[in-house]
C-alpha cells in the first residue's frame, strides 16, 4: 500500500513518481534537451495521467537529474513525473517501458515524497566508470590525476569561457579498476559546478605529457548526501 500522505500534495492532488532509466548505445550521444523531449513524448505515448504546470505554456510536470555530458552512457539516470492519479508503480513502469526507446529504457519506478527538493539539486554525488580504450597507461593517467589534484584547482576552456573547478570539493575519490583498463571516480556537485570525467582525464594526460586518450564514460549511479554525510539512494 502506497503511503499517500508522503507522496501526494493534497491541495494539488498530485503524486510524485520517480523513475530510473538507462542511457546507452548511440543514444548516449543525445544532448540533454533531446533526452527531455524524447522522454516527454514517451510519457505522452504511455497515456499516464501526467500533471501540467500553471505557466503560460502549460508544460508537463517533469523534472530531471543533472545533465550527462554528451557521449556518456549511464546506468542510473532519473526523472520525476507528477501524476494526477495514483497509478501502481509497477503498472506505470510497464507502460513507460512499452512507450520508450530501448536505449532509454526505464528500469525502476516508485513514489517519493512530494516535498523533496528538485532532483538536480538533491542528487549531488555521481559515481563514474571511465574505460581507456586506446591502450594508454592507466597508471600514467592516475599519476596525472594525483598531480592535478594536488594543485587543487583545475582550469579549462568550455567553448570561449574559462572554467575553474575546485578538485578538493568536486573529486571525492578515484581508483584504478581492479579488472580492466580504467578508473572509478566518485564526484561531488557544488554550487560552482560539477566535474566532468573527460575534463579530468584530459588534464591528467596533459600533466604527464600524453595526448588525450580515447575513453568510454558511464555514470554508474547518483546519490543524495544527507546532513550526517551518509549517502542516500534516490529511490
């Protein structure tokens, strides 16, 4: 039985359904706006009773977790869909799976408290897998990361703008994979921004005199950091 006190806003009669989905294959190259538009169409095809906002455009009430870098895959992306009727989560998930592209397939759904902050602000911890696929030495890249991290601030160009990332705040930890050729990164998002794995790898390679290696990036999951420092699963 769903705890409707926790998940609904009685004044608006709206329920907050959280959906985890994956992003894989060629669809990893979709931009965030394209992902939003695709999922919007999938929700409409599912015929779920979605809520709409009160603004002039009357858009579907749909919130997303932080945007993935273009080209990165993910096993743990999230969106919150606000419904005007209480639909069993397993039924909602089945309808979304049938209406979604297989490479953006929803894999879990459950109701969460209506009063939680927006996903983008609430999920501030990301776990990443970075595979180096051109034979570049992982040990050399690891040395480069250590050196860049010791300086504290990573400066890079994004388009025509210079960006500065405080690695002391945004890079929680990193380690070489026990199996395979790659790294595991644990990153934090701050009010100043978040660390993109490709940016870190590029800076590390430059630090040790290597060209940017060919990499494959996948976000393994996202979490909320509670006041006591404990990590909270989104669902």
